[in-house]
C-alpha cells in the first residue's frame, strides 16, 4: 500500500520535496528545514486549528500546480495553505515576501513594549528572533501604545497583556488539553485582550502549558519571574513517573538549584509533550527526577553561549555531566514540597 501512496511534488525556494496530500506549505518547508522555513508566531503544530492570524509566514506561490501553472495573485499564509502537485513556492528568494515580513514585524511591535531588558522571555522569545531576522532598527510609530494592568490568573501564572500579540495559542491550549477553559479573547479591535471572566483563576492540572506556548512574555511563570536570565541557566533533560502526564521535561539549573521546569521543545519551538502542573511547579528538587543529560540547544540560540552541547562534547563527558547532576540530589525526597 505504501508503494502506491500518492505524493505531491513541491518546489520550495528552488528545493524539491515530496509531501503527502493535505500538507500545508509551511509543513512542506519544515520537511526541508534550515533557514528557508517561514517564521510562525501563531501556528503551533501540536494544537489543531492554529494559524492564519499573524501573517508572519507569508510566501509567494509562483506556480499554483502542474495542472494550473498560474501564480496566486497575492501572498498567502503558508501555515493554512495546502500544497498542490507541482506547486512552486518562493520565500527567502523573493524580495516581495521579505518586504511584507518587515511590515508584519512593524505591526506586531506597534503596541509591544521595549521590555526585553527586564522580560523573563528574553533569550527564548519568538518575537525577538522574528524582529532580529526581519525587523528594522527604527520605528515610525508615534502614537500612544495601549497598556494593561498585570493580573494573576491563578497561583502560578501572571498575565502581562501589554506584551500580548493575540496569537490565540493559549486559548487553543486551554480548549484542547484541559477539561474546561475559563479565559479567552474579550472585546474587539485594538481593545481586544486575553483575560478571564471576572478574573477567575485558571486552576486546572495543565494550565501551566499556556506559559510554554506563548511566543512572547505575556504569560510568565510566577515561581520563576526575575530569578535568572535564561542564558545563565543550565538546561538538563530529565523525567519522572507521573500519573498525569508523560513526565519528560527540561530542568533549568542555577548552580545546584532547579529554578524552572518546562516542557521539551523541538527545533521549531513547539512543545513535544504537554506536562502537568505538578511536574512544572511542585517538583523543584533534583531528587524528584531521573537526570538524562544536557539538553541539546541550537547553536544559534543565545542559551547555548558558553554552554555544553551534546553534539559538541564527547559521550563520556556527557555522562560525567549527567552523573554530576545526579549527585546534587538530596538524601531525602522532597515530594511534600
């Protein structure tokens, strides 16, 4: 059956790739990988229905298909546009696309504050990376920016709506991995905001995942806020037996102390497996975990600066690092913390 499977041939930035019918242009680009993959600020593969809101992934379809070679009249959002057999797509090789992307960055930054020096998301912020790759060093915006008061939506999460770009990722997360959603988008136009109904607390077992999916610093971990810059932390892969989730996480160390626990993300910054609040907020001792070894960080990331990497150190040295973290474990368990 696999031999007779129909595949579509697509050319993306002069690179041919074969994908299954129903694949989007963005997913086809991700099969190739590298710098040609369009940025995505609202699309999130693990969440159904995301995409088509931020327009960061705009591309030009120079040829619609082999049967109809006419180009599409306008730039299209690659995250929601399915491929056709014989389609030709231009991204980094097209100046119109790059100019449009600069405009998208400018729009996203209209109300976004210059909080990078004090924001906990700095160093792993999708908007930072997007602005660095496609933004301008100057701003033309002279009007007053919109501002909101910070609110706590539960014991562990703080919402700083002033930084929000309305990607809706957190809303989709709550819809799809929790029993009930108590937050969403209120109001319309430039008054739209992510909020809870009468500031009701988000208290379900998987509410912490809205922190991981947020591409900016709008939703932050209250137990980690202002503890340490991410590039000074040491990320380590670890796991534990958990009856709520898979228990596979990344531990972020400050010296011998675990200051943050997050889900593991792939090369596109998307969580591989959602984790529960118990693993994220309550298990902050090394003795709670089985240490696997250093986390593999992309070389271009600021987090990797002056850090070890699995791909660049000898296997025996990687094991020594893992053993060192295992020795940090306290003699008594801390399950009651």
